[in-house]
C-alpha cells in the first residue's frame, strides 16, 4: 500500500465525515462507524507513523529529541533561498535538514551552503537509503544523524561552521526585528557598526524571541498532539482539544 497517498490527502483540519471517507478509500473497508473525531485522526496518524517514510516522521522524532532540553525550537525556517526543516536555539544555533527515504537530494548542496552561512552547527538527518550520497555532497563540518526507531544515531558530530556571514545572518530577520535588536533596519549599517560576534548573538536573541511562545505551546501540549499534526500545531498554537473534538 502506498501510504504516501494517505499522507498527501490528510489534513489536520478535516471534518469527521471526510476523515472517514479517506480511511475507507485507502483501506478499502468500512469499519470506522462510531469512532470519534479524535479516534479518526488517531487511526490516520497511527497508520502513517508506522508505515510512512516521509519527512513528517523524522521531524517528529527530531522534536522529541529536544523536547526536554533547554532549547527553543522551530520548524521550516526560511534561510536565504532555502528553508531549514528544524532549528534549535540556545547558546548556539543548530540547524537540521531532513532527507527522508522518499525525498530527493538535488537541492542539498545549495541548502548546505545557505545554512552554513547562517547557523553555527548544521546536520543532515538522513534515511540510510541516502547515506552514501549525502556523505559525498555535504562538507566535512556537517553532522550526520539517522534514526533507528525513535532512537537518534549520531554518525558524525557537527562542527562549528567556518562560513558564518553576518549579512546572510541578518537577512533572516524582519525589519521590525532588526530595529528591535540593532536599532536600525539597514543591514549594511548594522554590519559596519557591529562586530560578527555581536551580530551572531543578537540573531540568536531575535530567533528565540520569535519562536519561544510557539515552542512552549508544543511542549505544554505534547501529549495531546498526534505526530503527523505536530507542525500544524506549532504554526497555529490552536488548542488540540478544539481541533480533535469539534
């Protein structure tokens, strides 16, 4: 069975009858009567978590790895011409690019260049299928993680990026964030009047402020959020009870 079909059709905001129709269409039997809305969500999440090999699964496992650690985390952070899958910030920045079994690698080289300009430690989280090719593409200072079940296996520790670029780092911030943390929204002026160390530290302050509330919501509601829905709740901070029970 192609669980990618079910993954692509599923939406956290689906109403009960539509969830039931999708389950019937995929599994080709009708035994979902009497299930609550939450139980319908649970059926789909369980089927995908146990059988699907897309990036949503690896993102959930990554988030769980950092759940009890002293970091602020975020999903899908825009970085230059790329979008980092997962980021954690505290005394340092750690960026994770996910390459699941069903992902392609054609953008990986450009992504690694973008992330190394901006974040201190960078890692590719990879399905074993891609391991050999990934090792040929990424720089030596990149880390490599994979997962065996829910256990993360660190094949190579990330080293500090040698390519941090203050101009690229500042491009992550909005004009409002630049004004708040640097007193100016002009990136050229900021680079001239601040040293690289201060820019790096203020970037971390800005990103922590941007994502603290959303990550705190995830930590507080972790037990109520189903795995495939994790990024939806990070983005919206809507009560899981409201989504699953109405």
